[in-house]
C-alpha cells in the first residue's frame, strides 16, 4: 500500500496475520530519517487502515491485495 502524509510518500507491506510492517521505500529515508520507526506517521496510518483500529490520518492507497 502507499501512504501519503504531508510531504511523505511511503510504500509499505503489512502482514496482517503476524502483525508485521515492512517499509519498502520512503522519500524521507535518504534525507531525514535513516530507518522507519514504529511511531512514524506513515506507519501508524498504515496500521490504522490495515488493522481497522480507527480512521487513518493520511491518504492510504491499496495497490495489491
């Protein structure tokens, strides 16, 4: 899935069964952050969408199911 938050665009894969999140690419990895942390806005929005916790505070686009 792709997640857009402000100036951040991230591609994330979520394994719902094992509850694991893998960040494939992020436009901030090279410039600002070196590794995505669990409390990153994009990761939290992806988890909210995938695990149906609450409405995500970002634009979430599902690419493949």
